[in-house]
C-alpha cells in the first residue's frame, strides 16, 4: 500500500480548511454574481444566481453605499478566486496525488445535501463514499476496486434527529435539483414513509439510523424530524459506527466538507456486518466487499501507526457483549491467513500502546 506524498497530504489539509471556511458563506454562492443597477439615480446591488435552465434568478441585496454590503461584494470576489484555487487543488490531488474523486452523480448528491445542512445537523456519510475519503484521511492509496459506488448512504442518530430542532429542506426537492427523476422508494413495510430515493437510471440514496431497541423495529422506518421528510431504516450496530465521527473532504469540484465514521470503527463494523450478510439476502458479493474494505483499513492503520485507534475501537465493540463478539469472530474467520495475522498484529501493538489487555478473536 503506497503512502501519499507529504506535499499532497498538506494540500488536502489546506483544502479541507478552506472548504470548511467557505461553507459558512452560503448566502451568496460562488456560482452567482453581484450585479449593480441604477434606480432613480441611486446605485443598488442585486445578486444573480443561475436557475439551471439557462437563465438567472435575481435577489435584491441593498444600496451600494451601505458599507456592510460593499464588504460582502468584496468578500464574494475573494471567495470566487478561492473557489478557483480550490478546484485546482482538487484536480491536482486527484490527477497527480493519487487520491480518488467520487463519480459526478455521487459528488453532486453529497454536495447538495451538504449545502442544505446535512452535516451541520450531524448527519454522517457512510458506505463506500465514506470509505473513499479514507485515502486522504490516512495518507495512503486505496485500490479503486474497493471504492466504486452507485449509491449514497447517509446515517443520523435517532436521538439527535429528534433533539436538534432543525431540519433540512424537503429531501425529494433537494435531490430533484440534482436529477429530476429522483422519486421516493415505497418502503418494504408497506407504509407511506420512505427511507430511500432512486433515479430512473437506478442511482439510490438511502437514509439509515441506529437501533438499540427491540428487533421488532428493524422492518419499520423511523421518523427523522431533521431529515426533511425522509424516514430512516433502523440498523443494529450502526450507533457504534457513527459515534465520534471525523471531518474530511470529498474531492468533488472545489471540495465538499463531509463527516464520516472514524476509520477504525468503520473497519470493525465491516467485520460484524459481513458476518450477518447471510441473513439479509444480499449474497456473497457484499460480504466479500465488507471483508475487503476491513482488511485494507487494517493494513492502512498499521502502515500509518494508528494501531492504538484500532485497539480502542475494538475494545469498545468487544465489551458490548456476546452478539458483538460473535460477529467479530465470524468476520475475522473470513480473512485470509495473511490478513488475519496482520489484524492480530495491529491489534496487539495497539493494546500495548493503550496498556490494555485485549482478547484476540479465535480462528478455530
């Protein structure tokens, strides 16, 4: 597994900070422009935004002699210059630095959700799009084959969704700004709520949430007040995955700030998920994908000296009880001998660093 050159790691860190700063200036998006107009002898500023159909939508800003507005106009020019610089950084990171950009559809979907406030409302990007960001986060090149995706998965904790007292705009409206063919998918429970949305071409966006209660709730969509009318499918073990997420960048356009699971938690979670695939009817292909991603992350964590992070995540999962231990055991038995030896080695090294006794899974 090749390490990404330090120059590109530094560039990615700078891109992340710039993109995060830019996310706070949403009133006047970079694709628009300030336009002066003289009305009855006085100069005013308006803001023109492309409407997506070849025209523009005009928004009144205020009189040109207002110093606060003049400052906004000046800041916007600097932001547009920075936007172009960030686009060049993304291009350099993906074309020369060996990092991976999402497909255009996934990038546009995540960007639309991010701009609407998904990550401000403590949503977490999961699945392959999250895995894609770990190359930059860990500073190693991950194989393309483990990253290709045709969907977007988003998670939010059930309690958080009910407590933030804020919400995204209607999800279906947001998604139709990306692709007008997005439509709600009827839920398997037969209810009116939808936790997934799909396009005519088959691209799927799905919302998931944690389930710490009875299995009776697994096939029932959970109401999520913060998700703009979307419900979410409750899943076991998801609370572990999305606890203490980390900020990073999706390398799309000028960089999209996102929140993803900690890579150590992601790797452990994949072991458990893989062990349960035989119960969900999705077959060996997804099981193989889960194990492949977990093995790659264990290798990356070893290479980047993050074994302590893995040991902490593993210890928490192991101590959650027999069902968790059974899942981890079953997942590691799907490793090759070499993969298992690496996993055991990284875990043992991490245990030493955090000075904890950690029981290794058995291959028997």
